[in-house]
C-alpha cells in the first residue's frame, strides 16, 4: 500500500482557492490564476480533423516558484497527483489529459516524482459538435510542495472556437510538452528507450523486480518509473547499473512496501525517461 500523502507526512497549510476567470477567445489564454507559490491557466492550441473527427489541442500550464514542485500521476513515496474535472464543460465529448515525463526528487522525507519550475499538461479535446465552440470548465485540484505541502485548487475556463486550424501563439509550447509525453514502445520507434527484459524474483526473502533497459540516445538522465494497478505500490529503483551501448539495469527492492505475491499476474506500467527521449510499455508479472 502507498504511504500516506505528503500532506499527512509534514505540515499542511492554507487551502488555496481561485475563482473561475471569464472564458476568452480561442487565440488568447485564460488569465493566470495565482496562488502563493504557483500560478496556472488554460492555453489554447490549434485543431485537426482525422476521418471526420475533430481534435482541438489545449494545455494546463502550471508555473511554480523556485524550490517548489508538483506531482506526476504516480507521486512516489508521498504526495498527491493533480486531478482534472471537466464535468462543467459545454459541447465537450472528451478531454484527454496527457502527462509529460517527470523527474525524481529525493529529500529527507523520501522520493517523490513530479515537476519543478513549469509543466504543461497537454489536453486533447473532442467536441460533441465540431461546428460549435467548446467551453472548457476545469476544476483542478493539485498539490505543491517545498518544506511544506500545500493543497491547491483552481477553477479554469476557456472557450475553444471551432475550425482553429491555423497555429495559435501557444502551439509551440503545447507541442514541446507533447514531445515529452512518453510514447508507446515499439520496434518501429527504435530511437526511443526500450525494455530488453523484465523479471520478478518474488520467492526471495527480499523480493526483487529487475528491469534491463536500452537507451539508444545515451544514458544521460536515464530513469525508470514503475506503476502497479490499483493500490499496489512499487518503490523506486534502489540501484542502477550501467553497461555498454546504452544498457542500464534497474533493480527494485520491494522490501516491506509490497507483498511480492500480490504482483503475480498483474500488469505493470513501465516508463523509461532520459534526456534524449521517453517511452512506456506494459509488462505482466509471471
């Protein structure tokens, strides 16, 4: 089971609330919604149509004060991931939020996974009716942490006009963070990190998971993030052994954090990141 969130691990202060801003035209971002240590807004991108289905790109742009961080979908030893609620939106069929590759942070409280300074969560928006505007209404809950952990919430609104095929001012930054979203590993994506072999040694006194990975672009920034299903918590790798030609072995000591037998037959999500690219794949524990 995952440990209690950081909010329960050390002092929690001040719940930050922000009122919704007025919806704005598609070429303009929503004004920043500020807190004491961060600010957030919705930004618009262009649209594209494939086989009659329209997708409009948008982004949740979050900027953090120096020394503060926020969390990935799997926050690590402690912390809370952001949650995105678009239920109040109009003419919205679907809003798919994507998670850029994170970084690992280690402090006296443990290891957390997330972002510092800035992150943009790309959002792929599908309208109910392609000829009408989409009014995004997002209730965002997130946490930011430094020496203390601060829960925060913001209500964000943005109007996305139909047929915005021309690039917007914000397309470059949305594209930049889309490029940081881990792609599905495949033989056709030979330049991306990939899993060569994964195995579980669950019958040991101290059960282990060992993952052999290959980083064709180089091992700078090489890391592995493993997510289990449901409430199964997978600790971060305790060791990283570097071989030749971009080979890296990650060893995860499950210790007391996870009952090894609970992993048998379960499918884990493996995310590989480096300074040269990122990928994700799935592996079923035998």
